[in-house]
C-alpha cells in the first residue's frame, strides 16, 4: 500500500542471506574475498574491463564520480533537475573541491547531445569562465524516463569529441536495463556508472563502476578521505554480488516496472510522463489524493495540491506483485 519510494522497500531475502554468509572472519577493508570479486563480476556483466568499489550511498557514488571527472575550478554538465543538483545537499561540489554543476533544461529530466553542444559552444575558452570537464546523466531519469542506447551513444560521442568524461547516475539503472534489455548498449561510451542497489532491494550498498579504469586510483583515496571506506567492506560487496548473481537485480527491476505499468494503464490521460521504469507521475486533485489515502494508499504530492488540480508521484519496488498493485490500479481507474 506504500508507494512513497523504492528506498522504503524491504531488503530482499537473498541480500540478507548474502550478508549472513559474509559474517565470518576475513581481511578488513577491501582485502576480503567478496570485495576481490567485484571487478570480475562487473567485467563479466559489461563485457569490458571494469574496476568497481563499494560505497554506502548513492550520494557518495555520485559525488565521488564528480570528483573523479572534475577539478575544483572546473564544471560538470547535468540536467537542472538532476539528483546531484536537487537532492544531494551540495555533495558533488564538496567532494570535488568546489567544482560547479552546469545546468541544462530538458523534457522529463533528459538532456541531449544537441543541448550539450549548444551549452558548450557558449562557454568562452578563457580563464574568466568555468570550463566543463564532465557530463552526468541519470538513467532512469528523475521523471522515470529511460535513455535509449542511441541517446547515450550520441552523448558519449559528443563527450569524446570534446574531451569530457561521462558519468551515468544509475540509482535506477536496473529499471532502465529492464526497459531496454541491454546493459552493455546503454553504457557504451560511459566512463563511470553509479550502479544502484539500495532502491532495488539492497540494504546499504551501491557500486561505483569505472569503465575508465585510470580514474580508479585517485578515487580510492577520495573514498577513504570522505569516510566511505568501511572496515568491514565485505558486507557491502556481498550485497552487490548477490544482486548480480542469477540476475536478481534484473528480476527485481522487472517486477517493479511491471507494477508501474499496471498503474500507468489505469491512470490513462492522467499521466504527466510516459512510464518507462518504476515511477509514475499523474494528475490528482486534493480531494482525489485524500480519497486514495483514506483507502490506505501512500504516495508523495508532487508540488502544490488543490481542488483545482495537482500532481502525485508513485514509485513501485521489487516487492510489488500484480496482486498488490491491482487494488490501487482499480482505485485510480475509478476516480
């Protein structure tokens, strides 16, 4: 009945099991046998050499990625509603010694190669203006839209042409892959990936994946300096490995996406954005929202809500089976 956020969902039983299996004497920090398997696991998943490190939060993963891309006097291009701009309390700039986020508009929180090119062309190449060093995109976006492989390829091509690094905030990467069906295709040309686990059934582990492995070494020190190198890192690594084993990460995301699709079908013309992952944005009046809540359904208002109109955000998770979602879908369809 709760559709506030996939962050609020329970931990998947297989994640608990993996953590119990890791609950034994082993080497501290990253020297344990679980952490030692992360690089190989992601190399196998993506079909190219990867380095990976475990951190405790998506904010840490994103902020460390920003610090890897840009020095303090440089900038990182991103959408004006990107999570790194709106919801991380300045952490990217803090980790990156003051590097500036350079904001772009775009429907559904997407940016394009064309908008990036125009923004870059407007920057004078002199000491008086911040020079861009990297690009960050979110997949799936803050409004639940998914970048296609071609859209990522276009941005990656521009980044390479302009000498910029490319980061993908993948807090809901699994949901994006469940939509497109190809993890490798939607990361082609990406240099760093924040591989989300917590929203997808994990407890306290996210992975920062380096496709540009040269960026790993300095980031290793930054992680320690920022307080995100856990002495018992095996519990983080065990969660991530359990996600990858037998494609649990994809199974969980497919369940969440299917639940969102059921709600989207019931919402019909109320939808504000196409539902491509596990987030649903729809129009509701204050009375309609109150009626749904009176029946036990919880969700966030999205902006101001009045009797004249308003909007709500609902997020499904790995635990939302069809039988759980059907009562909500029926209630929305009956409004």
